[in-house]
């Protein structure tokens, strides 16, 4: 792993392009470093050699005294290569290239940027940027604000890495405004060399970082991201926002599975595989980060509340219960203790409502009782700051309980800290004891919901995808010799063979074009059968009325054949598929979609006519482990249908897991499968194998073409 | 309508129970009135006659000089009646009874409270409270802070009424902290006399109130609420939070419809009928209120953006598109204009990204172009405050455009106003021009989503429930003579008759117990038929396997009868229902649930085995108007199934609307129907009437018992 110490713990920094004009970046970075009290040496570099903010400039980096770990490069973009060469000559370890005018400007800029990378690799220099803000580190050993923005920073344990500079600022300013402690910060712009996964790795190894905030807009290298970041997320929580989820420019899809994929499914699948906690709301992410950095993850989902105002605690309850948390009764011994200690008007329930007159002693006893209650995994303390109460005694009671508990404790301070010095002091004391503080009551419940979500992510059993008896070679051969139609679908016979190579149980079937062939196929399959008319031009067979079900004998078969021929034969070149007819099982859909640069995704969901309406499907990254397959199966809304719904027997679970594993293995082994639909798949009670009733396989564009023709998924 | 002028525009206030001790409510209210600059006269009333904050106390209210409009009552609860009598003697018009110890303490307190009301009615006095905070009014004619809390208040156009004092404080403090203008405030605690609907009426008639924030926990009188508040909501937006949505103590239900009802469906139905905009999040409500009070409702859902930082605008786009708003391309003429005026690196798209160096002139031209673009209904302007840009020029550009546009304009200021006086000034100038300002980018999109939701609410056609040919009298007779089973269900024959009285097309059917009776019924109905075994003890027939479908002749009927008798006859006392067998249509469910003190709710949704899994149902208040029925039909997720899904013909829409209207009329006319299930109802293509395949009706507890036995819904 790369050592980013020179970036985050530099002893000496040069600012190349420093200026004495206050409204320039070259001035601002020097002034920020000085104002935030950078512990090391700062040398402005400016050819005029003027004095900047009381520091003598060096005319060039080569003229700087002593070693330089880190250099800001703020010169014109055409001068950057020359400056980098000088930095290499000087022995600089990392350059933050703030200068813009590279990849973000189009192909010429991208070429210039690639040349920077080549230069840096050749000369043993690491690059951060270009077109970037910089880094920060609140560690008292450096006090580093190597960035041209300016935010309040309070030392703490949240480290941030953000692709978008604007979003980075929003996050950093939020923490500054709310006095939430942060540790390191990096916004690396075009990220030509030092990458987001590398920075995450560095944060992962930093003992003082307890939670990581991540913002990405795209994955430069999804496979590298998976490989490098997964071990980091196993060590500490990563809270992530991926923006740019709008399905602009999503390519046309022609399968059910493709149509069911949301624009941003790939991100979900990557984050899920890494145990990264994804957020839909940046505000919620920022709020949650404070708790993840300071509080333990609750051991369960049971929440208790203490409050001096009833109505806000009801809002916490609503939000918590709505998000799947439990708000259990207090244990009997807790109730007994509180009845003795609290005044009669207090409500001894969950929430414990002590009324507005409560001060330190009441908060102390209630909170202690709640935290010791065996029914609770986490506690929320809500307080207003009535003028007739010693607010600081409330704060001190919370601090005292925070020190002695190992359960999760969250505070809601419904006060304006700017309104009165005592209120500010109360909030600061609580936060100073490592208890996160929120303004809106629901925030506490949302944060606990996210912590619970994280607990469930973490508690999933780890397992490797199992070995399965499959004939990879035969499948590859089938794909090699298959001739896809104009839309890329391979012929139905090849689909059957392909599934057979992976022991995926498709319905027993035969084919024919002439009546005699069809009749023989039916005799071979055995009545009852299904007869399906097929043609490359016929995609949705049910809509086209191209299927006849439950044919019990030859006469019925003939009638069905004649009907299909009469209704479809003129507009399509038909052949016929004869399949074993199965009694109605539980209909599900399994599918797959290629995810370029990542592999393939496998999908599981409710089948039947409702699949497009309810989109009750989940995706995973192929190949799946058994626990991952189980997670997909249990995760759909219609999951109760599988486990014996309203008196029906449960479906054969083992067979379903096996089927999903085999499909995911097929997709993983053969990424040229662009889209795969097994729809419907009928599931039956234990002892009867699932039946793939219909299957379609589409191959992707030829290799090497995918990236350039605009058809690649993000 | 009651005139609440003495409450909100008092000329003279007495504080009965005023005190010279600073930590008392009686001191705080006097000090608040003085500090906020109350324009009228304040007289402390205290038997000791001491001077309080420089004001001489009167020994009693009767000793106060001149007229008194409003009196705070802060004496011991046992003394309240006597003080109220004195107030009446003095001619006081309204008393704010801050004193607690009434209804909130249990039955004794409730009795004492009822006596206060009787006293007040008798003596011509209006009461606000008891157990309450008070009122405020920022109107410069009064500058009234008649409340013992203390928040910053900025004059504006949002008026608030909150049931919960704690929530009231959270809302009020939020506006104060963010310098959002407010007008009137009321938190009336136990609300024994002056009610929330009355206060809402008063706000409705106040020209300076442009938006209303409402918090309720329960409806004292749902019917009164509907009657009084609906006309208010027609005049100005009401943004509401109802808390206490957790289904604690919800009574057991025995119908599908009851089971599908969320704990808080009644509130949804009341708010929907009133056009009140319900919020799930208090934070979002507070943010939205600022925009509703200052900006026009957009004429459509199309949103354009201007920004000086790309990544936050992407978040706005994600959130907007996810919430159903459109982010269209700029018109060609807009692009042309911007290409001429902006620098080359600007991105001329939606969002318009002018880069961080943009200042006033760029913001001005971009925003003007966007607001004039015929493709846009609303604009969001996002800005960071880079140190190298004149931030105030950005603010002034926004102010300038706000003045000339009649479209909706929202600002996102990604800055810490406390960081630098110029940043604070920029935010204040923008907000001062009536442009709402948010910190997080997604907030702007959420607010526009809520405005769009409100537009759609408002645009629904108004219509009265239609007259229908129904036999109300016959239905009442059937219900009178029906003998409900132990669970309250009335016999199937009565259900059929009841539906027939409202011309609700149930499947043609007959009944029998003996084989001969059954055989005759089948002959009368005509094959194919369905045979169903029935018994009061048999609730879910499908699960119990008590149904035989598509019986085409007598022999098959006999076999089915024998099978049902063999499998169920031992454990149940069976009778048999013979129904016309219908080909499979689109299965839906219609239902009804009594809502005590309000009437009845009618439900429509997707039927079949998936109904409990997906809960794809909607509720409305009976009786429905035609547009309301259409809204329910179009609102379910499965709505596409009804309008011709994947090649199927659309169902008979007119017949479905008529059916829903008739069911809603039946429920409205006969509130003793406690639960009603029509499940499934088969819908067919135009020309074929819907068929109610199964129906159950449950009667409620005897009149007068509902309220006391804990079985009433909230």
C-alpha cells in the first residue's frame, strides 16, 4: 500500500505559485496554512521572490531550504510539467496540482493529464489532482489546511474523501458549523494518480479515524474499488453518497432484467458487496457520520427515550417504528426504580417524559435506568432548555451517563445555541463527551436506523461463492458457436444447452417445425405439454398469444398448432417448442446483466405479470455466495410467498438457492452474456425441482467495442 | 366566525400571577412582552402589588386601569375559576390559561377543565389553554410575544398552530435560527375552548398570512375539523405534521380491508379531503414553509438550475428527478444567449454551471435566461461563496431577478453565514428579497417537490358526490334485521341483498344445504358455476380449500360437493353457495371501514393473493365524488393493469367508477357497517359489468358503546 504520510503529515510544504495578491489561490493557501497553525514549515515559491504574509518566497522550488514533502502547484496549466520536473529534482514526494485545464476540458486536456501521470511515474512523484482543492488534517501534530477554501474545523474522528469539490465543501462546512469533529479531508478533483480507493486505504489504517464519509460520482475502476475498499469497510464504517443517479443516457435494454435495473443498480451492488452504507440524503449522511464516529453500533434495534417534552419524543417514536426499530416497554425493575425517584406527574413509559421542570438529577436517574434496562440497545435523550431550569445540569447528567455506558447514546437538543451562552455551553458539553447532538427529533431516529442498517450489513455471514459442478468449457463452446439474431439473442436450442451445462433445470422440451416433428417432440416430452410458437421476431410470447398450455393429447396439440399457425404464421417465420406442462408453482424471475469493468449482476424477484409493475427484484454481484443468495431471496417484498403463504406449502428453498448460485456462476464465468432472462421460473414444494419455463440470452457487443460505442453502462 | 382579535391584537394585557422572581413563568411573560417591544399596555397582577420589571403591579385584575383585552392566568390551578370570574367582571375578552393540572392529569382534571369551559361560556369569556404556552404576533402593530419561551422572531408570513408545545418550540426556534419570517404563533395545549380549527380560520382571514404550519396529535372533533378547515385550505397552503402515527393499541381487525389500513389512514383521508399538505418530516415541513410563504406555486413540474459548483447541482437533479420533477433541456434560444454571454468553460445545459469564478453579471444573465426560458416553471440558484468572488454581487443578481420574475425561485447557499460578515449579508439579502435559502442542495428539490404535490392537490377538480339510484331504506331494513355472527359478520344472503339494494353487481348466485337445493341453485344460476362451502367459522375460503371453480355440469358439481363435505364437514357446519363462474378478469378489492366521529372510509386496490404483500390500496372518505374515485383508481401502483396492460384490453372504467361510487355511498349512508370487503371483484373489458365474487359485511358494536370500550379508532 502507498504511504500517503507526505500528503497528510508533511513536515515541509512549498506553495508553487504563491502570490501576495489576497484574492488568488496562491495567496489563500499560504494564508490558510498559517491561520490554521500548520506545525511544519511553509515556503512560498514565486519567481519574483517577494515576501508573502511575512514569509520570504523562494524563486523556485529548487531554491527552497531543506527537504519538501508536499508542494502545491498553482501555475498555469502549460507550465505544470516543467514545475513537476523541478519538484522531482528537489525530491518532493507529493504534488497537489490545484491548476485546472486538464481532463475536465476535453480530449486535449485528457492527453495533457496522461502526460503528467507518465512524468510523475517516471520521476517517482505522486500527484494529487489536478483541478482539485487539496487536503486537511486536524491532527495536532500537523494542523494542516492545505486547501484554498476556508471552513471551521474541530478536531475529531470523521475523515472525508469527496470527488466533487462543491459537495466536499458542503460536507466540511456542515461539520464546521455544527462543531462536529473531523480528522482528514481530501478532495482530489480529476484524481489522475492518487485515487479515492488509495485514500480510503490510508484512512483505514489511521487509528484516529473512526468513520469515513465518501462522495463519488463515478467509479474510475470498479474492480479496483471493490478490491481495495472492501477490506477498509471491514475495519471501519464508510458512509457514502453516490450522486449522478439520474438515468440520463441509459442505453436501451431489451430484456425484462435490463428493464428492471434502476439507473444506479451497479453502485448499489458495489457498495453492498463492500459493506459500504449508502445514503440517499447528504443531510442524513452528515448527521449519521457524527454518531458513527463517536458511538458504538447498537447491539440490537431496541430504542428507549428520555425527554423533558412529550411531543418531540412522539416524533422520535413515529420515525423509529416507521424505520423498523423497536420501542419496547421498560423492564419492570426500571419502572419501579423510576416510580420511586421521579415526581408523580412524570410518565414512566417509553419515552420517559419527566416534564419541562426536570433538571440534572431527574435526567441522571432516568438516563441511567434506561441505559441499564436490559430491554434497550440504545437511548435517545431529548431536551429543551426551559428558562426556569439549570440547563447545564442537564448537560452534565448526560455527560456523566455517557461516560459510564457502553450502549449507544444520542441527544436531541431542541434549542438555539446562539440564543444564550448557557445553551451553547450545554450543547458543547454534551457533544464534547462524544454524544452526537441533533436539532430535529426525527434525526435521532434516522441516525439509529442507519446504525441498525449498518449492524445488519456487518452481521451478514461472510462466505465465498461455493464450488459447483458446472461444465464451463461446454458453455463457452456453445456461446462461441451460437449465432445471435439481429438484437443479439441466441437461438433457443443454444439457451437450453447453455443452461444444461450449468445444470440449471429448464423444463424438458423438444422442437419442431413440421407437424410430424412437433408430434414426435410431444410424445418424447410426455403429455401434458405446452406448445409455444417461436420466431426471432416474436419477443413477448404471452402478449402475442403464442402459447398454448396444458395440452393433454394429440388432438388438442393439433388444434393448438393450427391455431398458432393461422394467427401468427403470416407475419412470423414460426418454429415450435414443446415443453413439459407444469402445474402452477410460485412464479419468480431470475436474470443477469453485464456490468462492464465489474463483471455481471444477477437478479432475483417476483415473476409473473406483476414484475414490471412492482419491480420487486433485487440485484447482486455474480458470483454469489450462499448467504448472498439467501439475502436476495429474503429481501424481496414478496418473500412470504416462498415460505408458505396463506396455507400453501413452502417452496423448495435449497433448490432455489442452488438455482440462483448456478445462474450467478454462469454469468460470472461468461461476462459476454449481456442480458439473461429466466422468466418465469416455477418453484414447487420441497422435492420438486424448479422449472425454467422460458429463457432468453443476449450476447453483448464484440469485445473492445463496448467502451467506445456509448453502449457501456456507467 | 369567532373574532380572535383580542387574542392576537390585544391593546392591553394583564399578567395575573406576575412575579418579580426571574425563574418563574409569571416573570418571564412580562419580560418577554417588554423585550419584544409589545406596542400596547402590560399590567402585572400580583396581590403583593410589588413592582415588576419597572411596572407597578395591580393587586387584582379588577384594579387594573382601563380595558383589558387579554389576560394570562398563571395562578394555582384551584384558583383559576375564581380568577376567571374576576376577569369576566372586568370585561376581559380572552384568557390564556398557562396553568396546568387539568385534563392532562386524568379524570379529576378533566372535570375541573369542563367546569372552566362552562364558566367561560356563561360569563362570555374565551379561554386559550389551559396547560399551554401562549401566542405571538410579529405584526408591527402589536409585536406580541405572549409566551414564556423565548425565540428570535423575524416578521414574515408564516403562521403556526401547534398542539404539542415542544414541537411548537422546535418549529419556532427553527425559523428564528434561520431568520425565516413568521407572523402568528399559537400553542393552545389542552384547547378546552378556542380550538385549532378556529385558530386556522382566523389565520385564513389574515391577509398577511401566506402559509400555515400545523401540528396535531389527534383530532378533538374530526367532523368539525373537516367543516371549518377545508375552506381555509382553499385560501392558503396548510402544511401539516400529524405525529403519533405508531399503531399502538390499534384494535384487532378481522377483514382484509381493516388489515390493509395503516394506523394513520384516517389522518391521510382527512388531510386529503381538506387539501392539506401532509409531511412525514418536520425538517422538510419547516423548509417548505419558507417557500410556500414567499414564492408562487410553480405552474408545472419543470425545473432549471444555475450554479457556480457542478457537484451540488447534480444532487439537486438526482433528488428532483427521483421525486418526479422534470429537468428539461434549455430552449435553443436560451442556449444561444448563454453561449454569447458566458465564458467558454461554462456548461450551457441544465444545470447551467458557470464555474466557481462566476460573479454577479454571470449569475444575472444565467438566471434571467433560465427564468425566461419557456421550458421552465421554477429555478434553483446554487452558490458557494469562494473567497475570490464578490459574494454580494451574486446576492444582488439573485435579488434583481427575484424582483422581475413571476416564476418560483429558490436559492441554495452552500456557505456558513457565521464564517464571514459578507456571507451572512449575502444570505440575508437573498432571503430579504423573498427568496427562500437552504443549505443542503437536495432541500431545494424537496421543497419544489412539495410545491408540485400541492399544485396537483389544488388542481383536482372539485365535485360533489353524485346522486345515485339506491334503495337506502331497503338497505337499512336489511341491516336492522340481520343477525350478526359472534364476530359481527352478517349472513351471506343479507350481504347479497344489501349489495343489490345499491345495485352493486354481485355474481349471480344461489344457496343450499342439501344436495337437491344445491343442484337446483346451479341450474338456476347456469353452468359454469363455482361452488363454495360456507360456515360462520370459515373466514378465508381460499386457504381452507373451500372453493371449487369452473364446474361445467352436474356430475362435476356432485364430486365437488362430496369433496368439500368430506374435507370440511366434520369441523364446520356447512352450507353451500353456488355462483356464476366468470372467466378470469382483473382482480381488485373494494372495501370499507368505519371511522368513528368522521364517517366511513372506502378502499380500492389490487386484489388477489398479493394484496397483503404489496398493500397496493388507497383510502378515501365516503361518499366519494367521481374525481375522487378516479384519483383512487389511478393512484395505485397497479393502475396500468386497468388500462390495458401488455396487450390486454382495458377494463370497463365507467363501470368501475360507478361501482366505487356505489360502495362509498353505501358506507356513507350506513355508518353501522364496521368493515366491508368485496374481494375479489373481477373487472372485465368494456361492456361486461364487474363481478363481486366474494363479499363480507361486519357490523360495529352497538351505538354508544364505541367510544368507551377501547375499540374506537383514533
